[in-house]
């Protein structure tokens, strides 16, 4: 029996994080939720499965994660190869999933895992995002492409955040039961990274009270979904993001799926090109808030999901590499006894631990602010709560692009290295690493490229939020035997400060943009170092991991500082010159 | 009236993951060293029951298991997958039962539950591998039995059609209900546990378990919620004859236990000509492998 939860004790460790107490208390409204109304279809009423106290809730998370561990290890992972080979396909305007994908979704549906974070009154489990994020990681470790369908729970989440009560009661139970899958329909041929350029038109039809959609969308994951959120231009004559609104479209015959992309990886996830012809839709939330508010929220959820996907792929790749290196003999020794091999393996492992701790820290931040936002709809928040909401939202907005950028890039590197460990056999289709390598590639592209994540994260770096986090982390108690690492981190911070001071001294935006990624990566290393150190404080087994990570990260940061100091603003001209047409 | 299905399920030591300490020096199973699991073919049986419930809508699934107090896990695990309730037959006086004594006790419990349409169980348990308890129970209850079931083709009140998996093919047969069906491992695997049902039933307890529970919240909620009570059945509840239960009711006597170590040798490959096959047969008969 392979269980992806029980065989990875890091997950349980993060489930036991001290901040969980506050999260569950908020999520369960002090364990006083009494849901009389129920909109779901299950025979279970909300009150029948609510937790009675903190320990009860965490025990449920733990055991439900074990169920997910079982499904991912026993059903999803064994199906992955078949799903990759068969892929999703388009026939007569209908998308068909691979047989393995159908089986996977069915198991997840039967286990009631398609509305993990939704309130119980809508048929969900009312679990924190942190727990859901663990599921995303496990699902991705089993089959990265399935995460694109499992992770679409964010669509229902966005409906819950912004739709009116009637819409919520009507649609969320369908998401939560798994009866309806979702899609977020944003991208167009000429509006990719720049969503302000979205052109798909929506006009209001007085006679029916519905909106009508007309236009083309492209690169839509699961475009065949039953329920989709569409970003469309409702304000005629506008050209920017302020003319865009969010609409809910239910699948019918008015949309033609013109083709699905023939992709390098994640074959199980259909990527659709869609033509809308007078397709009916209803408005979600307020007009003109589509891009500036709702998509930003939706996108942040999706970015966290892709981070989990990247970490899941990295975990799978690392395990494959480790297994191979422990079995393969050359020159009379198993190959993981050779320094060049064990260096790679150890770097993979420490990198994954570092990313994972940042990933779950981010998820916890999201939990606190989103749940407080939810509570704000029910009652007025106290001044302390308002402050807490604001603080954690800022933190989540900083960490989300940070982890998305860092984890997706690292995941590509780890998949690359996993093939390297395998040598020639890794280049064949006989081992799963080549699939992992192909699946990994998209993570640093979709939901915003790494370059865009850097732009989003640099705000946190320059706004003083990074310093605030540093103060917070250094104020926590560290045991005497770990203090030497805290000192190292302080040196890294000094070095980083000199880097940013140097860059900012030129007051040149293009120059700042040029080095932004280096700056963001430097902060990422310092933050992950601190988080790992706090993990080591809670559990000694992270001590060596932290030591190894900090050693490498410190050297990497020094490297980046050197590049920054070597390449001054004037030198950018050489860069432009060489690639001019 | 709801269609009532009784599923016979057993908690067994996980003999599929046998390590060195799995056997005691006297040749009996060292239960402490092996994790206790849901007998695999009983899970196939539960899935068949659940599919009938899905199809019919108005059906009730009752789990019946026999074992030590910790076998209540089997009932909870079934409830997490949508079984409705369960009975644990537990009493020190049942200890040492072979298949005859076991099927006697089970048939008594089935009679006590009463009013059933179908009894369904796994073909055999991985600890004893006898495949006797199901058929013996059917005989004692004097109802038809269908063994080696792979699929319930159709079912309605009073009638069931079953596809059987046999050595050289399949067979579809129909019988009147009530009947007992034993399910083969080639049947559909059991569905995963349902997260919501897990949370609903995780505090379900037997009276024995409640005695050692010190969480007031949970104690209280079990008392308030009828569905969280797992009933225990003892010798007295079932009105069993003392000489038919436990060691006394078990004619099976173990004469001797041999530890057989199978040694893998090179395979012998022969061509598919009549002479070579004939020669092989001759060789096997001569060395007493056959005949």
C-alpha cells in the first residue's frame, strides 16, 4: 500500500504548525457553527460532520489527508503513465478525458474531495486552504495533469467570495459534489500576460435578463467544464482592465471548442480554444471589478495551486532519482556514493523542504485573511481582526508570487537533475522522469510567468514588508545549538540590503527591472532559510537540511550580489545592442 | 421496505506484508506483529453491496463482524464508505472457533438481525483461506448460496442475478432471495472512504470502547446520537448453545504444522509438441509431483 501522506512526514509536520490553532478557530467560528440551511444534495446535514474542538478538527484533517494519500498512491499515481499516453482528446465538439483521468476524478468525487474548502452548508468540507494545499501537492505528485482539474476548486471558491447568496446556493453545491467541474476563461489570442487587452464582448439582454458572450478564448484549461468563469468586456468602448467583468457561463451548445492544444506535457489536462456565439451568462459580483479584483483573487489561488503542483512534481522526481541512485551500480559502487551524485540528490531534497515550508506558510497566510474576509460578511470585525486581516493579506500577496516563481523554477531544475541521475535511461520513456520533466515545464509559464511573478513579488521586497517579516522571524526563540544559523541569515540579510541599496541608488526603473529577479531570489533564499530554521527549532530532523540549505543559499546570494555590482545601468546598452534586430 | 443487505466482514492480519516475525516459533500466526486490516475480498463484497444501494436507493447495509473489541474498526471503515450500521460479535467465550463454530455464531446473529434480503461476503479471508464460513452460514440458514461472484448483474426484491468467475470462464445464474453470495477478488475494488462520512462516523463506538474514552465531548455526542452506537453481541445476546461455540464447538484439530520453505529453481522450458508434453507428464508422475 503506497500512501502519499503517510510516506511523507513533512506534511504532518506542517499540519501541526502552531498557526493552525488560530486558522481552525476562525474557520470553525470557535466551533459554534450551527448550519440549519443546507443546499447540498448529500444525505448528510452540515451539523452531522462538524468538529467539536481543535483536536477533533485536526484529527479529521489528518485522517482525510490519509484518504487522499491512499487515493493518490494507489489510484492516481499508477494511472499517470496511461493518462500521459492517452491524453485528453476532442471529438464532435466534446472533450473526452483519458480513461485514467475519469477513474481518478471518480475516486475523488466518491471521497467527497471536490469542495474541500467550501462551507458545509454548500456541501463542502470547510477545510482550511492549508489542508487543501497538501492535497494539491499529493495529487500533483501522483499525476501533475490531474491537479489542473482537482485544482479548479478555486473557481467555486471565487464564486463563494464574490457572488450573491442566491447564486452561491445555486452553483456552489454543484462544484462541491464534483458533479460540475470548473474553468477560468481568461486568456485570448492577444491577451495572455496582459489581460487588460481582453476583447471578448458581453452585452446585456433586457428580454432575458442574461448577458451574452461573443468572441474567442484560447489556452483554456478544462474549457469543456460545466461551469466556467469568463472574463469579458461588459463596458463598450473601454480599452483597459476597468471595462472587464466576471461572468458565469454554464456549458451549452453555443460554444464551439475549436481545438485542443497538442502540448509538451500535462496531457491529461485539456487546453481548449473556444468560440462563444451569443452564449448566455450571468454576472458575478459587480460590473468592472472583473479583472481588478476578482481575477486577481482567482489568480492568487491558482498561483498557490501551481506552487503545490511544482512541489508535487519535484517530490516525485526526487524520489525517482533517489531510488535509481540507490539501485544503480557503476564502477563497483551504487552511484549515490559518488560525490557528484549525492550532491545533486541532497540539493534536491533540501530545496524541496525549503519550498515546502514557504508554500505552507503562504497557505496559512491565505487561510487567515480569507477566513476573516468570510467572517466580515457575517458580522463586523473587531479592530484587532481588521488589522489581522490587512496584515495577513499583505503577507499572502507577497509570498504567493514568491513561492510560485521559486517553486516552478526549482521544479524544472529538479526534474532536469532527476533525468541526469538516470543517465541515458532517463532520456527514454521507460522511466517516469521524462514525463515529470515535460510536466514540470509549464509550471513556470502559466498563471503568470516567472518574470511576472518577479514583478508582483518585488513590491513586497521594496515596500518594507520583507523587513517586517525578517523582524518577525528573528524575534522568535531559537535554541542555542541553532543560533549559528541565525547569524548566517543575518549576514545574508546585510548582503541583500547592500544589493538593494546599490540598485535603488541609480533611481533607474529599467535597471531595477533588470536585477529584480536576482533581488527576489535573494529574499526568497533568506525567507526560506528562516522558515527552515523555525522548522528545525520545532523538530531536530530539519537541522541538517537547514544547515545545507543556508550554506548553498548564502553562496548563491553572494553570486547574485556580484552580478548586480558588475552590471551597472550603462552596461544594459550592451544587452540591448546584441539582440537588436 | 428497504432492501436489507447484511455484509459479513472480517478483520485479518495483513498476511500480504509478511516479515520475519510474522510467525511464532510454534508455527501459529503472530497477530501482534501484523497490522490488522479489512479482509480484501470482504471489501469487494462491501462494494457490491454499495452498488446495490446506489442502484436501488432504498437499501440498508448492515455490517456483521466477529472478533476482539478492536474489530469495531471494520464496522467504522464500512460506515466511512456508506454502510448504515454494524454489529460486532465479541465475547471471550467465542475464542478458538474454527469455521464450523464461526458459521454457527454468525447464523445465530443473522437470525437475530432478521428480515434480510441478501447476505454478502468475501469468498475467503487471507488468514485462513478456507472459503468455508460463507457456504456454511448459508447451509445453517437454509438459504441458497452463490460463490465466486464477480458482479451483481441485476437485483430486485426477491431475485438476484450474479456473474460468477470460474476457473475457465464466467457463469451467470439467478436465484431467489434471501440468499448468500460470496464475492471473488476479481470483482470491482471498493470505493475510497468518503471524507464527510468519515467525519460523521469517526466517533462511532462500541460500549466497550466508550468505557475507556476520556473525551467528554465525544462521550456526550455518542450518547446523543444513536447512529454513533455500534452494538455488541455476546453469547447471551445470541442464545448460543455452549457446546457449539468456541474451542468446544470446533472439530478442527491441528495435528502438526510444517514450515514449508519453497525454493525457486530454474524453470524448465519445453516445446509444445505432443512427445515433449508426454515426456514431461511421465517425469512428473515418476517423481510423484502428479498422481
